[in-house]
C-alpha cells in the first residue's frame, strides 16, 4: 500500500505570492490533517478534513486554507506569503480521524519564502 | 488549553546506554498520549500510544512509556539504545472528539554516539 504522498517536495516562493500544496492520503483513509513544522514553533496543527468537510481548525490566520476532494486528496493554500511562512508542511492521514487513531505522515513539503 | 512540554531539547547518549526522554502535559479533560519519531528528511512515525488500561505501553523496537496521571507525565525510555535510534522524538496529546488534532511538544533530539 502506498504511503501518504505530498507534492511538491520543495518549493521556493517570494513574499506576496500564493502557494498550493497537495496531499494524497493512504488509500481508504478519509481524514487528512495538516501541520506546520518550524524550528522555533515546532509542530503546529493547521486543520483537519474529513469527507470533504473541515472538521477542526488550528490557530492560523485566514491566509491559510484547505480543501478536500471526493477521493480524499487534499490541498492546502497559503495566500500573500510572508517570510515567516517558511516551514516544512506535513500532511497526515487516518482512517476516520478519531482522536485515538494513528496518524500516517507524509515526508512533507519544504516551503522557502524569500 | 492543552500543552505538552518536553523537558530536554537534546539528549546525547552512548550506544548501549539507557535513555529517558521526558514529557509532561496539561489538559483539563481526558487525553490520549502518543510518541512519534522523525528520522532525518522523513515524516513522523508512530512509536507508541496510550489510550487506556495498563499504564505501561511498549513499542516493537524496545521503547516503552509509562502514563502517570498524578504527575501528568508520559516519559519514554529504552534500556539500551542503538546508533539507529538517533532521531527526533515528539510527545503528543489528543483530546476525545478532537479528531486528528494533535498537540505536540517541541521535540527531543536523541543523538546516540558509538
């Protein structure tokens, strides 16, 4: 079974631009959550999607948004990029998104904002 | 609000020595507890989790963690480490009915030296 796939692996953008990151969950998994990882703030929860609906949201500004498609693939969008958005963005999937469940993480997208 | 504190940012240790990575959490409700491991340039992988029942949980590669409710701790231990255990370790909590939302500690970098 293929793991969680995130594309692209690396991205370089400039301030003010927008970016879209993609995540394909493990086949059969219906929950996808997104995390931002930085050296200063560590791992922070962005949002979770289940059956195309946002079920949970972290403490990030509205510039961060996401969506989930009927095949459970998810995208995350960041508009008006700031230098502080440089981070590793990790996607994780699970069967039903229950709080007891094991999350399966992708290798992440490394975003650099110049 | 939930929070997770990992008391050591870096733990250097010699091969075959014992190690303990400390984790404390705070939450006003019942939580589930997890340890995830991140090897260089990879996503996170679940090491072990505590949901209920026996307070001592074990992983397949020799790590164990003990849930201590009175001290709100979930420390990770291994009696004899290998070079291959070198990685970053994250303690995390989730609350019931919060789906795939995990609150992570800042991580502990375990460095095993020959």
